[in-house]
C-alpha cells in the first residue's frame, strides 16, 4: 500500500502543478488562426469524398501535413462549436498527460522517482512553451505529437528490457501517429532511430531499423498522396528572400546557444527585461541601428547568448562526471533535433515562438532529472554532497517559481484580452441577434493595434474582424460555405463585401470605402450595422443611426 501511495505522489503533484499554473486559462478566448480554421472547417464539411481529400492535400512537399490534427479539430468544432472553455479544458488535459508522460520517460531512464518527478514538474510549469497550451490554433498538434512521440520512446525502452514485440510495434505505431499530428514529431523519430542504433544489436538492429524505415516511407507516401489524388489546396507561401548566407549563419551560430537559456529561464520575463533595459555602453547604437525590433533583438542577444553559454558550460562540466549518461545525452539530442528545421529558415530568428519549445523542454526536463539522479546516486553523504544537492534543489525551486509567476502573469494577460474580445462579440450578437439579408458591418476605433499604420484603426482583434464576425454568426445565420472558400476578410485590416447564394456579408472600417461599395453593390443603408470602439473606456457604442444619417446626407 505504501508503495502505491509513493507512486501516486509524483502523479498528483504534476496534476496539481498544471492545475495551479493554468487555472484561469478557461476564461480566455480565441486569438487568431482559430477563426480562419473554423471557417475552413465549415467549407470542408460541405465537400464529399475525393474533393475533400484534394482540398486538404497541399501540392507542396514542404507544406504542413497534419491530417490527424485536422480531423480532431473538425470533430471538436462539430461537438463544441465556439465554446472556447471546452477547447482550453481539452488543452490543459492534454498538457497534464504530456507532463505525466515526461515523468514516466524520465523514470524509465533514471529509475528514480524524485529526479523524474522534478523533470516532470519542470515541464508542467515551464512558461517558455506556454503557447503550445494556450493557443487554440495549434494546441492539439503541439501537445498530441509530443504525447505520442514520448510514448513511442517509453514503449521502445520497455521493449529493450522485456523483448516483447508488441511493445516495439506499439512504439512504431505511436511515432506514426505523432507524425500525423505534427511534423515536429520528427524529433522523436530521430531519437528513436538513435536508440535503435546504439541499444539494439546484430540482426535485431537491422530488423528494427527496417521497420522504422517502413514507417517513415509510409509517412512520406501519405505526404506525397497529392500526386495520386491531385490537390486543390493552397500552395505554401515562399519565404521572403534576403541575404540567405547571413541569415543561416546567424541562426546556426546563435540558436543552439540561446535555446538553452530560452528553455531554462522564463522567456517572456527575459523579453520584458530586454524591452526595459539598455544595452551596455549603448553598443546597439553602432551595431543595431535600424528599426526598433533590431535594436531590441540585439539587447535580447546581449542577455540570452551569455546566459546560454554559461548554461552550456555548466552542462558540459556536469556531463563529464555523470554515471547515468543516456537520459542526459538523449535530452541534449532532443533539443538539437528540435532546432534542425529552424537553422535553415530564410529569416532571422530572435527567439522561437513558444509553441516550438514544447519538445525542447522535454529534453531539458530529462537533463534536469539526470543531474538530480546523479547527485542522489552519490552515497557518501558528506557535507559537500549535502551542499551540492541543497544548492541544486534551491536553484530549481527558484527557477520553478519564476516560471510559475511568469506563466500566471502571461495567462492573466491572455484572459483579460480574451474576455474583452468575447465581450465585444457578445454585445454585437445581443444587439443584433438576426442579421439582414445583406449585412454590412462598419466599425470606428480610436486606437491602432498590432503595428498597423495610423489610418488603419481597428478593434483589438489579431485577425480580420470581418471573418471573425462571419464565423461568430455562422451558427445562427447558416451562411453558405462559399463565404469560406478562400481567405475572405481574413487579413487583419481587410475590408470588402461578397454575395453568394442569395445572401451578402461585408465589413468595413474605412468610411469612404464603405460608401463606394454600397453604391457599387446597390446595398440599402438599412443593411448597415455600425459601432464605435472606445479603447480607454473599453466600450462599444452603437452608431448605426448616425452612420446611416451621414450616408444619406452625403448622398443628398
């Protein structure tokens, strides 16, 4: 009984850590890509058979290929619609499962509960990868690919101990599922291949590698299936050209160092310090002249590259003394393999979007577990041993606290903005539960958001407010899927009007363009719904009558 209780304690602690860290998240709301996805799902649901598959396939071998993520999210949208709390609850639940899987992976490698639990807790409360949990646009891909990737490693490690073929087959199936959720699972495939090469022997090694190669070949064939079925999907957008040599060189030299400080330290806190600090001796005036973002990037590098070098040096010194090396080097390889696709991107990467650090954090969690296990294996119990272990645990406690505080602050900010967006949409639907046949929304605002030009004054939404309204009203209005066939009103400042299947819908924040299109499409002013946004008071005011009168006066 005591053994069962001791086994449950780490599991309970990890669940509680996630619950405390993300307790407020269910009060947030959709951000950006979700709105386009929901419209896209409406369009896909109207298609049958071959046309459906041709549409989801992209005629570009480098385009995203995430079929399981798509099917999962489409079904979730069918069941829960725009109930954002359900999505956040699912995301938090997945994060709990991934955190527990990280714990069991560390336990399988170190054979010690406390070090494994600390590794799992580090992953659970880490704020640097928060976007993988909080961003509903990609949560299922980031979390479930990591979940099945880690399960694949656990299954293979147990197979090495037991030689039960069913575990090997489950491991290979898990890696395929992970890849079909998101391509970032290639990190786990490379790790699995590494384990096979160094842990299997003789014919078994060749046989297992051939089976893994078969899984990879099957995945490549699926990615290339557009060659058989054809494709109606969009072509991937090429990256902007530039000095490719300098960009690649910068990424190759800086990212492998900065990633360690970005994962170990709360990245949002480091960015905040960067924004408020000044570079020593004003060096950025000479090396970083140009846009604000370049100057901030240089200040960020002045902070994160030295921190990364210190962390790498400490890890190098510790790694030389470890008696249990497998989880340590497995963690390092996981971080390196996570980096590989980003090193050749044709753009400067100041730091990763946090969702891309999800897999790298698993690697650092294994490193932490290994270091603590190494300290606990020293049975000398000298004063020096107590000091080393105590200092390590104290440093971890400080890092955990920093991540927890940063994560809570970040989520509170998301919830505040999400609540504001939900309030705006709820008021619009409450005031206008039924839209006219040819609805045209017009908004005015006293503020500029997200770096737009001064003349582009919009509401506080990160994507096109027109498409957001279209999707939000979809359940009540049942607009034709043809409204979602392309990126209609998706761009953040996009305006326009469209008619299809006897209905019309438009959105404008420029009065002159509104007036022009009303005449062009012969839309009556009774179709207009107009509001003004006051950012200081956070209030949305109905100005429909004033706008109609203004249009009538100008016509006369």
